[in-house]
C-alpha cells in the first residue's frame, strides 16, 4: 500500500493508527527486515544487515554522506524524512517465526546515512518498538547514534544478551559541533551516553568520524575527544576522515567552510580537488593522517577499532576470527607492516567460512527451543575441530596456509586470550 503525507501535518493517510507529529514526514513500507550476511561486517561487528527505521535524518549534519546522490534520497535530506512505518511489525514477524534469526550474531540498528534517534523518533517511537520486537530473537544488538534520546531505551537494550552502544563524537567543541551537527545532541550529552551505557553494563565507544580537516582533525581536537571518551569509560575511539562526494554533499559542506572557516577553503580545494566519486581526499594524505590518529589513540590506551574484547560477545567464534583478521590488516598496515600474507590468509578463511555457512543455510535446519541457533552450533563445532586439528584432513593452519596466524587464532579463540589492539600482541 502506498501511503501519503497530508502536507504540513505529518499525519499519514492510510495508516490504521495515524501518528500525529509536529515534524512532517512521509511513510514508506519496508519489504524486508532481518537479513543475514554471509560474512560479518567488520566495521560495526554485526552479522545481520543494518536496519534503518528512517530515510533521511533530522540531525542535518553538514558533512553527512547520506546527502550524496548515490543514496537517491529525494528532496531535502534533513527535512523530507521517510518512515518505514511497518518495520517493527516485520521485526516481530521475523523474530517470531524463528526462521531468519537462527544464527547467533549481532543485529545492527542504525547506519551512517540515517540516525535511529533523530528528533522524529521522540514522537513516533519506531526504533523503540523495533527494538522491543528484536529482543525476541535472542541475539545481541549494536546501535549507533548521535542523540541522547537513546537513554530512553536503555531498559529495552538491557533485555538483549549483550548491547553495544556506539555514539558519534567528532569534536567536543560546542561551537564547531553546532555548526557541523546542528540537530544532534551536544557533545557533552553524547559523552554522557557512553558513561551511562558503561554504568549499565553495556559495551560502549565513540565513533570519531568524520574528523574534518582544519576544523576537528588537529591533535588538540582529537585528543580532547579521546580524553572525554576515556573519562567516560569508553571501550574504544574509532576515528575516520571526511569524504566529500561530488554533488550536493560536497557543495553543502563547502558552503559551511565558506561561511564559518573561509581561511580553510583553499586547503579543501586542494585536498578534495580530484573530485573522486568515493569522496576521498588526495591519497598522500591518508597514511600519515591515520598513523597520527593511531599514535594519539595509543597514548590513551584506546583501541581505534571496536576491539575483540567487545565483539567476542556479539559474534560467534568463527565470525569473531574473521573480524579479528580484518582489523589486524588495518592495524598492522598503520604500523608499516606488509599485510599481503595476512590478507591472503583472510581471503582463504573467508572462503571457508562463507562456504560452510551457505551450505548450512541451504539445509533449512529447523529451530527448536532447546537449540535456538542450530547453524551457529554446527559451525562452532566444525570450527572447534579446525582449531584442535581433529577435523579430518583439515586444520586451521591448512586453510590459512599460515602456521603463525593459526596459533594466534588458537590462543585467542580456544585458550581465551585477548588480542590487544594497541600493542598488537596476544595478552
Ligand atoms: S546523524 Fe548521521 S545520518 Fe543523521 S545527518 Fe548526521 S551523519 Fe547523517
């Protein structure tokens, strides 16, 4: 059913229970909800593809990648919000059927192109209703936001087996934040979310991205974010740079630079003058930029990826190993290590993991209450055989073609050691 907005009211014509709202919105129907990927997402450490209750975002961040033409959001990204009004019902259907959610692994709610706690959520409560439905899946949750409205739903998050609360903080300077992220909570209130999340027993950390050249990427600015995050008890601070895709995203951001930071305009024209479709700045900037952030992060003892000690509770062991290998590639390359052997081993492992998983999914093994995640159980058993070398002719070392990596995996996944993202050592 196509639903229509009555202009200026936000009341959806055609809904059985129209929800009045001071913020105008239109309504769209989600076709699917829970969807498993063949391999976990190493960025947000989840197995299920990200859920987005909204399209567009009232936080209106000036750098938002979601504005780019690539995502085909019609109209004004910050004002023309579309609501996937049936998402909670779909979540309840998927969770109740016991069909889709039969693998243990985190569901991610939120993404870089919409915020699940944007202002409209205060009135509609769609994210809350979706979370309430997802509790029934029995799998963990990863949630990403720039709003302290998430505090309202901590009671629901506490009902998941584990929750990771990620809060984006790009600067603690209130003036810059108000210019860059006009509709989001202030940086202080976002940091307070991390503190409260940790107090509630959740994992929590900071996404410090995008750090904008000349505005929020200096040592001083990033160090202030690190210090605030550390003080709040964050598990990590994950930094990243600014991308400016040619078109409306870049045009809008440069208009902000012109208005508030005119002295930086020439630098931006140089950095982003190649107009790459990816929005990336000149390549020569990348390596020193990330190495600098890595050095600063280590001074605070904060991992600059979501660390293993967090995602080992969000993913099955075979999936956690894949994420660990992906993170190791990034961390070692930052320190100037040749990662080609690690990359090749990761590719071989990914083929094994996705191949086993795809074959198991085809069998459509039924879910029963005594065995809620049968695919994960079988995959775990096969993985355990690989680690102990009791899996017939196959062992993890044979799959990876790398004995050192196999013994590292065994120490972490079998013997319960941790991999420290600062020292890059098994501890
Ligand atoms: S909160 Fe995220 S999705 Fe929303 S405008 Fe800002 S960057 Fe975009």
